[in-house]
């Protein structure tokens, strides 16, 4: 990526981050460039958001999302405020739109981690300050920004690279397809047929891939999917809210564990990624998670740097 002529803080056309589908490839690359700059030790505490306040609404609990956003705001000179839906009136019947209008009078930005994408959309529509999707059942855009940063750090490019995601066709799979398609990286999803990504998400990703030259493929065959892969990626088989399905899911996904046997089909210099938390010996073997190809903790740290770039761009 050549950024010699680009400003450090990019201009994003969108007020919010609801999904990466709304961002151009140049906007995504500009955010990654800023993340690279903010990751440098000498730039750790640049006060780009001095005095600004981010409200963080959590309907779903979190380790990485909460800590990375809160630490990121502090390092940028601002403040982050944790707002559980158990503690605010939105969890007791106040409408999302009313909450958005009230919080817009107090805050400079809002991050929400919730279930329904429609909640993010309603919040963003009614809010006069930027709204960031920290996770919904459909999308996980902040995770994918960190993933793209990690892939770029390792390979220096997206073009000609193949990412294979093995497991549930969930929000992470949806956003990976979109992020890969936008940046010109091939992406294959391997899952049982009953757990394929939503067809409309596949269609959307393929429309972006048609522009970038990337390939988006869906298959039930994990070994075929992994062949020639530069990046192997997986996620838990049962996400939050799916606990009652855990036993059935374990039976369906057992052949989709990322282990040494499956990874042998990948390119020799492949990297292994996981958005965490990981369930060792379920979706991934310990030998892979803790092995020399794993970049999961670099990937987790990059949530901080990618989100600092996003916060600076949207809240500047």
C-alpha cells in the first residue's frame, strides 16, 4: 500500500460504521494505513480525540470489544463510558431512537454490541453522532478491520491471497467475505450445508468480488477448501445466544475442526486466525492454536489499533 500522498486521518463518507459493505476499498485501506501508523510506539498516545467521549452500549458481553475500545479512547486522549442495557432505559422499554437522540446530546460517538442489525441501523438513523457496529448477529466489521490489518502485516498484500474460513457461516464469515471481496482477496467458506452463510450475504460479497477480481466460494468440503490457502480462519461453533444448540452443533461441525491433518492442505507459510474466545479441541486443536502458524494474539491486539483508526476517522 502506497500512502505517501494520503492524509494521516482519512475522510470517510459514511457518518457511521454499520457494515464494511458501505465503505469503499480506499476507505478501508486508508483506515489500515492509519492503524499501522497508530501502532508505532511513538504514536501510541497521540491525543487525536482529546476530551471526546464514546458511549459503549452492550447487549452482548465482551472481552476484546470492551477493553480495546476503552483503551483506544484513553490512548487517543478521550474517555469511554460503559453502558450495559441492564443499566440504561433502552433495556427497560425506551425506544432505540429515543436513546439515540438523548445520547447524542451527551456523547461524541456511540459503539453498540447487540443482536439485531436493525438496532444498529435505527440507532444510527436517529443519532447525530457517529455510531459504530461492535457486533451484531449479521456483521462484525471491527473484527474484520483487525483481521485485514493482521493479514497485511504478515503478507504485505491482499491480492493473490486466499483466505479459508472453516465453520459456522455466522457474522464473522459474512464480514470476512465482504472484507476479502472489497480488498481483492479470495475467500472460501467451508461449512455443513445447514450452516452456510446467508445467501444474501454471499450474493453481496460476490458483487464486490466481481469488481475487485476476487473469488468467493462456499463448500461443504473442508479439505478442498483449504487447498492453496494462505490464511486459515475459524470461530466457535455455537455463538452467544446459541447455547441450546451447542450439542447438535458439535456433532455437525466435528469434521470441520482445524487441526494438523486439515492444515496440511494449506500453503506451507499459512497463518491461522481466530477471532477468540477459542474452544480448544473443538473448532481448533491446541497444536494449531498454540503452534508456529498461529497469529491469534497479534490479531487480538490489532483490534485496538484498527479501532483507534476508526474512532479517529469518525470522531475527529
